[in-house]
C-alpha cells in the first residue's frame, strides 16, 4: 500500500510572537516494513535556519528543531509524506509467544544482573502513572503462564469494548485516572490506558504516534481517530512467531485499542516513546503571543496506489 499523508498545524496568536523555538516529530519512521519515499516540511513564516535541523532522539525518532526570530502573528507547519507500507504481523502466532509472567520476571531488578533497555517502557511515565485500578482491570486476563501476545490481544479487545471513543471528551491535561473513571476518551487515552494496565504487571509497552486511513482498504469500516494524529501501543513480545525484531533486536507487537485491531497497511508510524509527551507532533516555547492562541490541526491520508490486492484490515 502506497499512502500520502498531509499534516498541517496552524497557530493564530492574539499578538505578534517575537521569538520562537520549536521541536517537531512529524517525519515517519523508515524500516523494512515502512519505507519513507518522500518527505517535505513547509514552515510559514520560513525559519531563519532554512528548513530546520534534524536529529535523532533517544528513542531513534527523527525530530526537527527550528527557530523563528522575526515577528509573526501566525505559524503554519505542513508535513507531507509518501510511505510504502507492508503488513508486519500477517503471520502472527499469539499463542506461541512467551508467558507474560516469565517476561516480567526477566526485567525485575537484580544486583549486577545485565540491564535490558526495554525495562524503561515497563516503568511509569509522566502521562502514564501507576494506578492500582489498572492492575485490577488487567489481572483477570493475565493469568499465570498465559502467552503475552494472546493476553495483550484480549486486553485490547476489552479496552475497546469498555471505553467509548468520544472526540474532545478529554484533552492532553486530563489525568489518566479520570479517563479510566469516565470510560471514554480519545485515541491517546486508549493507548495510555492499555500501556498503564500492562506496565502495572511489569510488562514493557511503548506509545506510538502516527496516522491511519479514515476508511480501511476495499470499503472496510470507518476508522476512529483518523481526523488528527492517531495513537496506539506496541507490546514487547520477544521470540514470538510473526513479530519481526526491530533494529535493536526487540520484538514489538502493534495493537490499536481504539479500533480493536492489529495494524496492517493502514497505519503509518511516526514516532515511539513512553507516552504522548515523548512524541508530541509539535511543541515549543515563544516570546509574545498575547497569552492566548488558537490551534487548528488538519490531517489527510489517501491511497496513492495499491501495489497489490488488499482486503479489510484484520486483527
């Protein structure tokens, strides 16, 4: 599947901004199953450092730094990407993954034992704190000895069933405990809830930011969360048939609790982190602006050319 994604962010300030420094996570990842064919970042007004400066963050994501030293009343950042996607989990054998409790035991602290970097994603993070309610929510699914991928799939299905997707029902400052209590939220809440539940059991889970098709290929069901950046999770499933290892040798299984599916060729990965805060599409600091601003975001995803016959997304 060949997709084009446009992501435009616009700020309208109440008063001119005299100086601004911004950081963007907008360039999609590039690997064996997701090839980035073209990427263009248009910034208006143009920054003084031309198109900005790219670097890799600690998670391996591409981040762009740019600054504006001239007064401006609006800021527009438009990212256009062309990506070729291939299914990564078509041969998934969830029942053959390692027992979840054995994986959790491998990551417990032992003096002088080798350090596994994936443990970072089993710890609480700013947007995903430790909540006893989440442990109790996941515990009936994660029975002793159960394969981790099999249990994670059931947890994804339960989150999708128990929580209602409702646009603008939460914002980025809504505590995770409140989203859990009110049983509704947006895609980032679904991802944070699933990550928090599994981390309470000692399992590593990564937050993924990206995009997805509004409608699945070949007339499939309408996807939720497609009107802006989307979010889902990756569960650590080492040595699981059908889960390819990444560049660092770890096996991560993508799961989309908002839509109750294993991402196929309709999800574009942009960045991975502990939670939303690590992979915010655009953030920064400004001088001026009048203390208020209006933010608008528009995302469009379209199929450029199906390179092979494709059916509805499967889970």
